């Protein structure tokens, strides 16, 4: 993915760097506001289960962290292997991420059950974390791949765009699952 359309940050002017990077961050700003509106939509669920608020950063962070790992891997691996079979790579990553999701979500289930002694809350946390982590395949692999295919430098756009999309997905997944389980 490191090709002729990649920015050379050592040679570009500050103005060009700002023009190439700032729009993606502004999109993230508006996405963050949208994410807050999603949380607001589930206000009743949150009020009935205030403990859920404490876990928003964890759910969002874990999915973002997995997505960021995958972004780094796909950008590196595509640069090292120009003929990378993306479909094969995608399915391998789905499997690896699923296994990580099971391990991490299972750990969260057990820890939260011990701390809060509430099976419904623990199940909500574990399922939400699993599906948020699994959704990071979209943001971690597919978004950098699409930016590369459209000849946009994935280093400029993938991080900010993938992060805000992942945050929106994670919050949506979390509160959807919470609203179903914790009625």
C-alpha cells in the first residue's frame, strides 16, 4: 500500500499536510457528535442501568485497538506483499479476531460477574464487546483497503475515518444489545 500516491511527510509543506489531514479529523468530529446522539437515543436504557456508562470507554477502546492493529498489519503486509490475496487475508483475520473476541469477552464476562454479581449486565458487556471487536474487521481491514483502491493515502485517511466509524459501530452495538437484554 505504500505507493506513489502516499504522502511524503518529510517533503510536504505544513499547508499541504493540513489540507491532506484535517478534513478527515473534521469528519471524526462530526462522527463523534453523531455517536453522542446514539447514546442519547438509548438514554432510558442507560438510566435504568447506569453501570453501562462506566463501560462505554472499554467497549469503544477495545474495538478501536483491534481495528488499529489490523490497519497496521494490512498496510504493512500489502506493502511487503504487493500481490496479497485480500480475500484470504480477510478470512484469516476474521478467524483470528473472532478468537481474540471470545477470549477477551469471556474474560470481561467473568470479571464483571465477579465485580457486579449481575448475569444480565455481564452478558450485555461480553456480547457487546465480542461484536464490537468483530466489527473492527470492517474498519481495520476494509477501510484501508478501500482507500488504497481509490488511490487515497491510507495513512492520512484510514486512522481517523476507521476510528470514528468504529466508535459509532461500537456504541450502536453496545446499546442495541443492552436495550435487548436489559429491558
